[in-house]
C-alpha cells in the first residue's frame, strides 16, 4: 500500500508573521492527531529554515519550491541541493506549471534539477500536466508522455525511490476548475501505465502520484478515493489552516478505506 501524501504548495503567499501563526496552529493540532499519511508543505524558500525549526518536534515535512541544478556557482538568486542538505531539508518541488510557463523552464532544465536532487538523496515531487487547449485538442496523454520521458532522462529504476509525480492539469490550477474524479483517475492511470512500460511493475506500483488543481475540502474525497491517486498537492486551500487540517483528516479516513 502506497503511503498517501497531503501536501501544500504555498507559492508566493504569507508574510513571516502569518507563516508563524499557521505553523503554531498546525503543529499544536498535529501533535494530538495520530496520522499515517505524510504531511508535506512547500513554503516560500525564504522561510525554509524557520519552518524546519517550527516542525522539528512534529511529523510534518518541509520542502522547497524550486532549486537550481548546479551545486554552487555565480547564480544570483538561486539555491542548490547541497544547500538543502546543509539545513536538513530533504524535499523539493520540481517542474510546477508556473515554473514552466511563467519562468520558461524547459524539460531539459527540469531533468537536470531532478538529477541533481537525486545525486544528493533528496525527495522530489515532479509536476506534469497539460494546458487547457492541449486537453481540448486531445493531446493530454501526448503532453504527459513528453514531460515524463524528458523529465526522467537518466533516472534509473533505483532512482525512482526519490520520485513522487504530481499530475496538475494547468487548466485547473488556481482557476477554480477541478478535474472530475474520473478525468483525474484516467490521467493517473495513464502515468502509472507509462511507468510500468518504461520501468517495471514494481516501480509503477510503488511510485506515488498526487493530484493537484483546485483541490478543496468539498472535492478532495472524490479525488483521493480513486485507486491511482495517492494524495494531493494543494494550493489555495493549504494556506487556510482549517481547510488544510480538514483535508488531512479526510485523507486519513480514505487511506484506511483503501487498505481494506
């Protein structure tokens, strides 16, 4: 049974004071809530060390939203995998659609980031997903295949232990639109099938695939219960402490149902 991940991508939101209040509340609640699922939050990189310190006594993981593929160098504004090691951070988000479409990250750059993180034993949430016009034109599977194949170049079977894939249809990110459970499951099943074809059944079975795209309290159950959906990468709802806690609680119930 794959361990479910309930994760939050905070993007460029929250001041330091707002972040501290959030983690005070989440940490206090989490200490009294027995959970099996992984809780993972990607705050703005500026807050990484503080968030790690705030969750030191909790079962909450903290990751960064982006890294550069070189270990060190004259790359103003960037951070690297060895820097994560130096502060005790073990998780990173790679290939988010906003990095691809706003900042122009290419599949090759994403692959180099993944390889750098693997070299330094980091866990990676690797995002893939199609734009609305690509879905309308029937190219969803073609886009997913291209992103998977390009992003995982030189990533071997053993390396896949570091990889979690997040399917995030671009048309559903921050738009209020959500893929129906059936649409999401179809895409997740395609990704798992691709892993089976390009690696093996063991990798396909073990790799966790998350859904991201306007996940809310009201729709998370229908998504998380799907057989190939192993958790959620949550945007706006992860910024609201009550909503995020409610999704975590629902995820626990669903994980137990899946085990039966």
